[in-house]
C-alpha cells in the first residue's frame, strides 16, 4: 500500500523532506492549501522558524484544518521548528506564539543556542539498530513529557547530556534535529511505518 505524506510547505526544509520520503517509495506532496491536506495520510512539519511557520499557516488558512486532522488521529512528524509546532506547551515562546499542539510535551525554543551553537552528534534512537548522525541547528529540546509520551532519544554527551531530543506519542513523532540532512532515511522510515499502520487500521 502506498500512502500519501504531505510536507507543510509554507517555510523551511520542504524539498529535503519530499526527497527523502520519495526515496522511501512514499507518495510525497507539498501542502499549502486545505485540498492538499485533505489528500494526505500523514504530515511532516519541517524545520525553519516556528513563529514564521505558525503565522504563514494561519495566513494560508491551514492552522485550524491541521489541528482538526491531528485531533482526528492524522499522523504527523515535526522536525526542529516542527517539534515546537506540535508541542502543547512552550518555554521561551514569542509573545502570542501559536502551535498546532497534539504532543503532551513542553519544548524550549532555541535551547541549544543560536546559529553559531549548531552541532552534530550520534544518537541512539529507540527502534533503530545503529546510532543516527543528528544535525542540530538552533534546535529546541524537550523540557518535560506527559505520561503518554515515549522518549525515543536523548543527547548522550556534552553540556546538554540527557536532554530529550526525540519523542513519540501515538501517531505523532518529533525530533529536535534534522533527519532530512545527511542521507540517513531511517527516522523518516519510522514515521512512514506509523502512517502505514494508522492507515491500515482505519480501513
């Protein structure tokens, strides 16, 4: 079965996610209007700038339709700014900043610092048989999780050791890092498996 996964295409690393999903044999499409969202079995919310993504999603009349689809159980995967967008709660958010919500987590924006503090490192991710080489760019981290949230990965070394950087709750996933960078598609495959499973159960 071929599922259709959309990438929210208002700002951020849109083409990179579309390419990785296509390489995995998924029907990948960009989403800028509700008719495109309606055709999707799952949605990727890419990295970029979370306040800009939220404002543009509202401008494109996508914010409420996406929230409704999430409430109905649509799988979604947020990376970096996308993690912020899927969080129910923010620390250091901009005044009036909106999110899509859905994940019972508290996220701290730009927790690892500014652009100059971007870094890379190997991470153990639950469900994968070898570490992922993770690229962090002005990344958030998860301050706290609710009881229904599974922690998939934590920073393993340095000053931020132990910080949560990958989570899953039901059909929702999020990472602080950019899995679309670096040629390793295994994190995306975890999400494709979530979408496939959810679509199969719905049939």
